[in-house]
C-alpha cells in the first residue's frame, strides 16, 4: 500500500468524522469539503485519483474501487460519484447543525 493511497484514504475518513470533532476544531475546518469541490472542479476530478489510477493502471476511480471491493460490485461511475456527494453533503449538514445547536445553547436565555 502506497503513501498516496493512505493520504487519499484519509480525506474521506476526515470528512466523515467532521461532525464528531469538537466545535472549536470544526469551526476552523468547516470550509474544507467546499474547497474539495472547488479542487475537483478545477482539475476535472480529484487529482490524487488520477495519479493513483495512473500508478495502478486502474480504469475506475478511487471511490468506485472502494465501493466495489467492500459494498456493491455492480456500481456505475455515476452512482459512485453520487454516493461521494451524499457523504460530503451529509457531513456538511451534520457539522452545520452541530455548530448551530451549540450557538443556540450559548444564546438561550440571553435577551437582546
């Protein structure tokens, strides 16, 4: 297993655990999934996926190969991309709700 694979694998894990991080850390990294989408837009996909696939001569993308290996063997590229989008959006929503509820707790009982 290469260093690139481990780094590439750490990105999805980091996004998945975002809602479970303490609020002071979450406030500082909340923008990272958005930045990930911007990078994908600029490079027409994930640059690490392209490099990883060129090293292994794999025609599937990184997330698709993980899903095929561990969950569902007959997945299409489009379905794989949609699963990644659902996970990222779910993490953003859960993180935002966590921060909003923390803010609401602090302001509850204060009159302005």
